[in-house]
């Protein structure tokens, strides 16, 4: 329990307030896994609401960008102030309110968001749905002899792609650096002449044209993955400051030893998502020598280790409150992140023989054996802090658990990042790339296995979850949640983009306008009209946070320290606390947005 203040906040000494702050974050027992899952679901439901607004509202940035015409105008609208305000209100505020003001009603809050999205679809969307029903049989990819759908066209593209050399396929895989999204977020298709034998009905008149489907291979950017990563990052940024205010429920804070909480889940999810992105480095064409790989790993690790050292020095310098039993006296989360690339590189030589997920599980099981049967758990909990290892025993030994989580994250990334989930195992020659539904089945199968592992460790072996030690149950909990979370975002994307009726209606309207203008041209010959179909794109704000995730996390840590040194957060009423948190996350979001516009990115 937190210490009660015996004097007014104004008269309280700095030392007494520091002790009260340290007591505030000490001894927490956490809450239920279900509640933590429901709170994080606010990111998923907010994305669904945003997608419905973009798809069905006639004044959404997507619709206005489509009508703008030029790419420069569309880009200006996509990254304009109105677009930022929409993204912040629809995507970020529900996450902030879900873990603060409406924390006790997490399931109702997420349900209300879904209801609002459904109402928006039912009110604005029916006209487009009726258009789709009327034109469904006509709006197909047609050839001169046979009709075939876009999925069949993709299959034909696959067959042609598989005829290319394996090296060409490898070179087309995503690189370690995050892929740049399409600048305007739109696919372009051309309406051909009457001789192509395809029809697209435009209101009262029929115009005979053919629509060429865009190649899906050109943009391997995964919307569901970007939204998942950005949502987890924003929730993390919110929680690291909100935990210092009474408006943030104490059960959401990091548990002292055993238990589950929202912030415990956030720490593991941060490591897991980092592993997913790191898989890009293993999808490269060339295999570098070990020393070259280690050099690259060191270049990535050194800046993070410097940040960890800087955080330690700064907290000691300003006499900032510390939670020693979280990581130890000197260790912090940046040190954990900094050592991960080095140790993962050591395991990379085995990747050609065994999957990273098996390696990660093996590390977690061996580490748990040391905890249970080797006396390591007793050492972490009760050993006096007499040397550098015992002073940082929590951070040093929990690193094994985080390494295991990271390795499994890499393996999941090897499935979801490339178009072919078997690409890394060199089975490209006899495996087609999956559609989203097939990828969903892969993730679902993996989810069932993880649930079985968690049930065994937590329910049968009765190993309590411990974020402090990152034990086996914590390992299975984190990867089970994140795999299921990614699957939910993928299913949401599949459901939202099904047939894309609004995109069809807007494209028909633009095609009619273009062809009407072209009808008066010389000899009444209509040139090819550009029809731009806006598929579901990643929300610009989440795209910016995803691209600048580490920089956003660093800025959030800096602002967290500044706010704590400026305000006595434990004494601030809920209304004022909510205003401070809103301003804080708005600044973090705005900075990521600005970096995206300017093309800046922090590279390690």
C-alpha cells in the first residue's frame, strides 16, 4: 500500500515525497489477464472505427484525397492537420480513456466503440452496399474469353513469379529497414477501351472498359502489423506516465513479484514486437559472415546501452524515484534491449537447422529449470545485494526470458513479413504465397499451440506468472497474447476490406467525370481514364508512430521525467491528470507525425 501524506503537499519535503512515490509503485499485486486483454482491445476497436469512418464517411480524408486529383494534393490531405486531429481523437484518445477514466468499464468501452462503428456503417454505408449488389457480377476482372476474379489473377501472378530465379525472389523480400508506405496510399488502375470486353456500369450509362488489378507484390507493407505495433507503442507511452497518477488503477501497474497486469504485458509485448520487426534482417538475400553479423549487432546495441547508461546517470543526478526490485540498482530496460541483438546473433547460426520459435521455447524451458531446480528463483528473491550481479539480479537473469520472447517474435516475423511464410526456410519453389485467410490459419494454429503451452505451465505445472523473473508462464502469456492480438488485427483488416464497396462507388463517380470530360475531345475518342481505388491504408498517425517507434519511446521517457519533476503527480485530481496525459500523448504523437512528414527516422 502507498504511504499516506502526513502534511500538506506544499509543506512536504522532497525526500518525503520521493519516498511516497517509491512506495506508490512498490508492492502491487496486479489484476486479471482478462482485464488486461480487454483494455488493450481499445486499440483494436479504435482501428475498426477509424476504418469505418475512412470507408463510409463522404468527408473522410480518404474520400477528400481521392477527389483532390493530384498526388501532391492527396499527400497534403493525408498528412494535414485535419487528418492528424481525426487520427488522434479516434485512435489515441480511446486508448487513453480506456486505461484511465473508463478503466473499470473496459469491456463496455470497447463494445461502445464497435457499436458506434456499426451505426456509422448502417447509416452511411447502405447506398454503397446497394451499388455493390447491383454491380457485383459486372465488377469483375474479365478477359476476352473467361471471367476470373482478382484472387485468381493473384494466383496467375504467383505462377509467373515462381518461374523467376530464387535469387530474384529473395531480393524482392522486405529489407531490415521498415518499408516505405505508398506516398498517396492509393492504387491506380486504368480504364481501357471497349475492345477489352469488360464492363463497368456508370449510373444510367454503360461504359465498356477493363480494370487492371495492381500487383500486390509491389507493396509488402502489412497494415495489420503496423497498426498492431503502433497501438502497443502508444499504450506503452501512455502507461509509463499514467502510472504516476491516481487516475491510473494500481492493478494496471507492474507487479512486484508474481501476478499479471497491463504494464507487465506491455513490457513483454514491446520485446515481442521488436523481434517481429527484426526478422527483416533475416529475410535478406545474402548471408553475412558471423563477424560481420556481430559487427552489425554491436552497432545496434551500443546506442541502446549508452541510452541505458544515460538514464541511470540522469536518475541518480536528479534524485529521481527508483523501483529497485524491478530491474535492480543499476539495470534498466534499455540495457535489456541493448543486449538482445548480440545474443540473438549468437543463435543465428542455428537458424538454418531449427526455427527461432523452438530455440526461444528451449531457452525459456532451460531458464525455468534453473529457476525451479537450480535455486535461481530463491537467489533472485532473497539474496543480499553485495556485488554487481546481486545488485542487478532481477535485470540480469530476467534477460533470459526476454531473449526467449524476442526469438519467438523473430519467428512470427518470418511468417507475417514476407508474402511467402516459407520463404526463410527456402521452400519458395513449391509454395505459393498465402492469401490473408491462409496466413490467419497459420497464426490461429500457432495460437492454439501457445495456449496449450500456457495451460501446461500456468495451470498444470502451476508456475505463477512473474514479469520480474520473466519465467516460463510469463513467456507463454506474452507470446500467446501477442499472436492472438496480431490475428485479431488481421481478421479485422480482412473483414473491413471485404469487397470495398465504398471504394467502388467513389471510383465509379470519378470514372464518370473523367470519361464525360474526355468525350468532347478530338474525334470523340476517349483516352484511358485513371481510376484510383483507395484500399484500406494504415492510419497516417499509426504509420508515423510505427516508423519512429524507438524515437517516440525515447521522447515519452523524457517527457515522463519532466512531468514528474514539474508536478506532484500523486496529488493531482483526475480531471487535471487527464488533461496532462492528453497533452503529453498529443505532443508525442505530433512529434512522430512531424518526423514522418519530414522523412526523419532514428536509425540504430
